[in-house]
C-alpha cells in the first residue's frame, strides 16, 4: 500500500525528469510504497527522455508505479522551460490532490517536486511557495521551512518575502515560535537537548546597537524566553561565523532571520543534496532544495540527487513514525480506573525523521 505521495511539480520544469530518475534508482519493493501524482502523458515523456524504464498504472501492480492521474487543463499551452498559467495551475492541482490524500490518511508523507511561484501567480494561486500553500490547504496557524543536510540544518524566521518585509517579520513572537518549532523537530528525532544557535539580523549582530537594534529589542528577548522555557538556545550570533561553527558540529540547528541568510550556506555546502522540510503542519512534507530550473528543463540534464534525498528522508520518516507508534501504543496501555469506568489515556505525535541523508 503506498505511503509516500510524490507530486511532479510544474510540468514545464525539471520535476517530471527528476521524479523518474529517482524512482528508477529504487528497487521494485521500495517503489511499492510510493504513488505519483501528475499526468500520465507528462510522465511517459519524461520517462522516455531519461530512459528510466518505468511503467505507470492506476493500480501499481505488475512492477508498475502507482499513478494518481490529475486533470491538467490547457496541457497544450504548457511549453518546456517557460513560465505559464497552465503550468502553475497544473502544479497547484497536484499539490491539492496530495494534501487530500495525506489529510484522509491514504498516504503518510508528501514529497514535492518544484513549482514556480510566478507561474502559480499567473494561474491565480498567489502563495509564496509550497510551504505557504500547504499551510493554507491544511489550515495550519503557522508554518516553517527547515533545510537539512548532513553537515548543517537551518530554519528560517521568514521565508519567501522581500528583504524589507523580512526585517518587519523579525519580531520576538515569530522568532520564539521558530525556535520552538526547530527544538520540537529535533526532539522528535531523538535529540534530547538540541543545540540551537540564533543568527542576528544586522552586520556583526548589530554591534551592540550600532548597526541596528533588532538584536537588542527582538532577538535577545526571544532567545532569553526560549532558554527560560528549557530550550538549549543561544545567540544572537553574527551570521558571518555562526554557520561555519554549526557546520563543524558546534550546533544542531541555526535559526536564520530570513531566506537567503539561511539557504545560502546550505546550498554552498550541499547543493542538490539537501532536503526541504515543512514544519508546523498537520501533515509531513519534504522536498528538493532547488527550483524548476527552466533553463535545463526537458534537455535530459537535470540531476536527481536532491529528489532521491527527499525520498530517503520520507522513507526514514515512515520508519520513525511506525517506531514511535509502537512506543505510543505501549504508553497508551496505561489506564485510569474509577469504579467501573475505564478511561484510556491516548496521545499521538507525528514524528519526522533524522536529518542525515541516506
């Protein structure tokens, strides 16, 4: 029974290619746990281009990959490597279908190929990316984007907003929420006391207020409150050194204040190998760490390593989830007995996986 759903992303980009390449690297048994959400005609073309040797079907039997076909209106208007409303609408539809399957319990983890924000906006779906779209579809009060590689993990206070807006979002409450989201994630991975470092916003972390007061007025109070609440967190640290220290093992996670501050170090040391993980949602989702790459789309040059890493992350998520379900079941065997009434104490946590990539 499939437990992982993979969306193919914007059909104009490299999503269909990297999905096919990655699936071809898996064993038939591993592919049995996966279903793909997209359009058969698109996947058949990508499969032929990269010579993956795959076969897709609605049932997933006889060594085929199970496919959930989603209607793609105006397919003939979608052009290779071009931004289009058709491509944006197609990518949106694939994500909607995936979320429906996850919320209904038909799959446990989503793996998403890249979509294009400009194409999404042309189609009328004005979200800042996958994370914002997933937050909307799941009605989650907040969401966070974490990038993980073998050497470094970062979580961003703000994501796909302008730098001017990112500065506005550098507020105590949001910073505190981000710290707790990262701490909870790593505790769920089995790290008892994650070592979290918080980056400053301004050059040299503000230099005692000379280059800006956000560190003094917003970041330091958030760090102090999180520490008072039991989190092993420190900072703010100057962003020009903290990622080096974390990559060398001093910290488990760095809280970055804005998108490029946190994403650039990851891509420098683990380009095409890191994994994007959404936190704060009622579903589990991981993704590649790159975009649609229209410049190389449908030329057979796209590399699948990040997609393969995202699938490996999802597979580990499943193993971790099942392992913790067993622990939860054991804990839930406790009963409170009052007279003839027996009340079961039940709780369940959705636990995501180790950050290290297979």
